[in-house]
C-alpha cells in the first residue's frame, strides 16, 4: 500500500508472517524482523511489579478492555527495553495476537502517517519508542505529545504506545538565559506535559550490590557457569569498570566470561 510521498505500509502478507517490526525512515516503510530477545520474561528479576502491570495492561488491550499508554523511565540497564520485548514474546508464546513496531526517536515526524494507516487494520499494535530524550521545542516532541493524548489520532483503538526513557520528563527544557520567570515557568510546564499524558508510569531504580550479585548468579546459572566467591569478586570488579550495578552490567559480565571459556 502506498500513501503520499511513497510512504509504504504493511501488506497482509507482512502482517501474517511477522509479529515484530521496525520503521525504516530511509525506505519510508515498516519491515518485519526477527528480534534477538536474549532475556525471557521469567528471568527479569527485581522488577516484579513492573512486569505485572505491563503484562496486565497489554492483555487488557488485546482483549478490548481499558488499557493505557505506558512510560517506562529510570536508571539505565535496569530492563526497561527488555521488559517490553520479552513481555511481547511471552504473549505471543501464549497465542495472543498482537504486533509490535519499533520507531526510532529520530523518526517521530512520521508518526501521524504511521498511525493514520495502522488504524485501517484489525490487528492490535504496540508502538515501541526506546530511549526517548527530546528537546522541548523540537517537532518530534510536539508530535509525540499530541499523539499520546490530544489528537483525534490519539483515540486509535488498535494502537498503544510503550515508551522508555532514562529521564522522567523525557525531554530537555530549553535553557535560555534571557528568559524571564514567566517564560521559565512555561518551559517547565511544557517539560512535564508529555509525561503527564501517559496513563501508566513504570519506574526503574538502580540495583543494590546484593541485587546485582543475584542477577549475576541467575545469568551464571542459566549459562551453566559455576557460582562461587571468585565469580562474585570478578563480578564486582566488572561493575567498577562499568560504573554501576544493573541487569545490563550483569549480562555483559556473564557474556564476557562465557566468551573466554569457549
């Protein structure tokens, strides 16, 4: 299907064949992919509340009950993106029919066309936007804000937004030294406007030392690596180099350790 400016939408064949998609702006086309999901929903530990809320919201969406757009925000490497992808795969494994389309933050200007065309299908779609951090005066910010809530396109019954960000307000207020107090307040209000439009907010916090070591132990067990005091010592040294305790740091440590044993 072609739209203005040679914008190509999904064909029935594409929809039947794939469950994960990405939008390629240079092609102006949504293409099916097979993602590399390395962590299952069951192996995302320490975020049980977030898992439950995201799963139940997605299931309600699939079953035509009330559901929300979701913002997942917080510390880097704590499973925000992995949760969205593994939750989707978990539902697919349970024979739930839902599609996920990833759109890069730099391609948000295409969102109106994408949503307009997706409304024509009977399938349910999650639009996944990862690691959002926008300038308050950017066109991308203004488009995303109105499409989350405010536009007639916002009421698309077959579309929900799952957005991740490392910062709560997901945008950068314009810092102009010449602004007066009224203008500064307007900027601050604008800075939280997008955040407020999400029906659900899931927060992710830095892992403690013990939580980090629990993650290391879990991923070591999955990869059949012996768990002992020496492994914990190496894991802590690795975290110092990486600069944090997180699930991503734990996965990278085990991946690096496994590569040395091959």
